[in-house]
C-alpha cells in the first residue's frame, strides 16, 4: 500500500534557490538508489512554511531509503537550509 512522508519546514529568505537545487540532486540520487519513490511535491503554504511530500509505493521502500540516507552528507546539507522541521509518515487509505 502506498505511503507518504511529509516534511514541514521554513526556509530563510534568500536560501530557497539553494534548497531547490540541492533537493533536486537529492531526489535524483534517492530515486536512482531506491526504487519506489513515485512523486515528490514541494508546496509553499500561506504562512510561508513549506510542505515537502514524498510518495512511496510501499512502506518497506520508504524505510529502506531512510536507512540508506542516514549520515548521507547531501541530506544534512539540504535539511540544514531549513528551520522548524517536522516529519510525518502516513499510509494512503483512499484516493480519487
């Protein structure tokens, strides 16, 4: 069953372009090493925060990618451009 992982964070003024560039490289790297990442979506909310939603085919694929990314320098460099970060994971139970 598909799962999503939602990151919520803030990005300081002037750092969005750098975040987008590093995020794109990070996504490409994760996709090439871990099958199952089917979609990513970065959304700016009305209050200036962002949600970064990553959709995976299965929870197992998500967990494998999380374990593989521990200590990966690009993950730390990308997330280092954010503040007030939180993360949630959920199972998709209905889509239309």
